[in-house]
C-alpha cells in the first residue's frame, strides 16, 4: 500500500458539521472575528462561517500559514492579526507588475490596505502566485497550512483545466511541511452536471478539485458541509457572480438572488503525505 493510500485509510475521510468544529474555545480567534476592523466584512460571516471553517482546518496561532490570492483581504483581516504575534502569515497575491490591469490594481489596493493598518498587518509577508509561471508563495517545506478560498475555479477556467489546477496544487505541496494542511473552499458544481460548465460558470466539481490535489500528492483528510447552501442550484445567466456579493445581474431578480445567498461551497481538508 502506498503512503498516500495508507494515510487515507488511517484517517478515513471524515464528513463533519459546523457544530462539530465550533471555534468558541479559541478566544483569540473570537476576538479577531469581533474586531472593529471587520465591521463591514462581518456582514458575510453568516454565509462564509470563518470561525468554524478555520477551526475545521485546524488553524492555530503559532502556525506558518499561506493564504492564496487573498483578493481584497476578507480572510486576511482574520488571519493576519490572529497570526501576528506567534505565527507567520504569507499572502500570496498577484504580481504587482502584471500586464492584467485587474491583477495589478487588486495587488495595489491590497498593499494600501496593509499599509493603512500596521497594528494589524505589519507582519504580513506578501509573495507572488501566478500559475503556471510564478510559484514562490513561501520557502519550500516551511508552511504548516496553505489556505485558498474561492480560487480553484479560476485556475481551471478559460482553458486552464486540469493542468493549471495541478500546477497550483503542486506549488502548495512544495510550500508545506510534511504533514502540513491544505484547506480549500470553492463554489461547488453538482457532480451530475456537464464538465464543460466548469469552464466559465465560476463553479467547479468537488471531484475535480480532489483529483488534482491527490495527483499533487495530497491525501483528503476530511470534508465539511459548513459552507453548503442547498438553495443554490448553480445555474444562472451570469454564473456564480449572479449571487451575492457580486449580484452581477443588477436589479433583475435581485431579491430572488439575495434570498438564495452566497454559493454552495465545498470545504475540503487535505494533508501532505510524509513521503511522496
């Protein structure tokens, strides 16, 4: 039996609920979640369940953690201050010299956010992740945890496919210590739907994500339905961006989509095999 299969057999694959992973016992995390700096962001907590999600992944304050493509910093507002005193936090963002204007502007705005609140973010180490070309998210074998929220579909879409997705997961594998954790949250496409829908809808099949992670050497340790939303049917004119917070359709059926809420999401915990 190979090492990956052996670990998977030993761990089984646990499916857990939000209540099983309540973050109430971590006072430091609760303090960050309740912080004034999250006054606007916390409006999304009912959909994203950050405390339960991070507890499910096993986050601890003395870890070295890499957040992949943090965007505007929604999870950075939690991770950076939580890890500031005892841990190490890497934010693997876009290339500041990217020819893609959206990437360049997003990275610039993120830097401004960090600079405006040094009491929270002054220990953040910003690196670059641009698959399939730039992978130096953190020193090889240094991270206890790599986290990616709603990004895997981006690497798959528009011709990226399995190859680009694998290149991303391989980079995460290199950055992690043996036994390190990869946490993935993403918009979930039902398994009975056509694979082609992954190309532009913003949704991706859970099986596609698992296959790429396992090919990179990871073992699926546990699954959670903490970010599930059965109201989401994953089939809209503007893809996942039809739903909040984007509401790309404007006023057209706005109340309908607001009532659905944010997307149905997979929440997967992988472990780096100790040998590969």
